[in-house]
C-alpha cells in the first residue's frame, strides 16, 4: 500500500532558501506532490502565519537514484533515451527551458564548445557571468553540473499533476473556510460565519459526510490521491482551485536553482 501524507507547514517552506531548499529537494525526490492548499493568516488563530498543507504520496527511493544515474549517463554519451517513462527527456527539457535552442545547439553546450546560438542565449550569458569558479575548467564543470541537476528535477516533475487550492484573503478566506476566530470576551474561539449554522454547514473545505461532494475542496484532493485530475471543478470553487503541472511551478532558467514553488494559477 502506498504511503500517504498530509503535512501543515509555514508557507515559507516553498520559497525560502538554505535548509528550506534541502527540504524541497527531499520532497521532490521521494514524494509525488498530489495537492497543495495555501492557507491565509486567518486559518490558525494562534499563529497569524500563512501556511500550506502538502498532500504527498511516497515514491520508491530507487526512482530518484535511477533517474539521477540515467541523467549522468545521458550527459556523457549524449543519447537522449527514455528515462522514467519519458521519451526524449532532454529535448523536452530544452523546449521547456531554452526556448528556440535546438538539440544540436544544446549538445555544443554539453561538449563545452557552445555555438553562437548558445552564446547569445540569456541563460548561457547569465551562467558565464554568475557561475563562480577559479578557472575556465571549473566554470564548465559547475555549469554542466547545474544543467544536469535541472534535467534531473525536470524529469522527476514532468509527469506530475496536482491540485492547487488557495483560500484567498480576509473576507474571501473566511467565506471559503466557513469559520472565523473571535477574541471578544465571552465569545472567544472559533465560530461558524453564519449564525445558527455549524462550521460543517458553512465550509467549502470539506464535507463531513462524503468524499464525493464537488462543492468541497477535499473532493478534489481525494480524487488526486486516486490519480484522477479530470474531475470538472465546480463553478463555486473556480476562484479557489486549479489543476497544475508541477514542472510549471519550478523555475529552471535561473543560475540559482532553489526549487522554489511558484503559484501561477494557470487555468487547466
């Protein structure tokens, strides 16, 4: 049986650097990201902190190792063979990241003899300007190591779809959550946003009685765990829920490849 996980973390886990980058690397290597819920500051009264809930499925440890070894081999023999079930992964990576660069152009980069198309490309120019090295040989070693790392994460994420849920802010967040917090004396604590109703009645997060209510966000997460990303999003939730490709949430064209997650809310 697959190991499933839901974890609540500060939203900074998706964007900060340092140990946060290392955490994202662990997540991307060893888990499929099925859904992300971005919560506003009103979700948890005590913290006032923006949080995210990650819904993950454990993948086999060998997957990341096998992909990494295959990418190393590709960079050595320049044979764009199928990796992780993806045909021509390097050509797909080039098309995704390097715009109008051809496979033959890109091979000159890997051969450390970049042609004019590569030399004139913004990514290469940024590399040459910002990649630190003591000498030319070390610079090339670092550039190719960075490209190899990017291809590795591109292959890891290319086939992954996910559900992205955003609660919104202030009043929109309250309406989506179905509750609010009060500090008023005698009424402290959490309350449904409508009098005489319960939070279960008001929230758009979940249905306490069923996993199959298309007017509740949890239904789309439940379907994601089943591998279903085709359920039409209910009109009431279209401002809060989208389907995303994980690869589109990462930025591959920068020198500093921190594996940050960017929420672009592309309609799919």
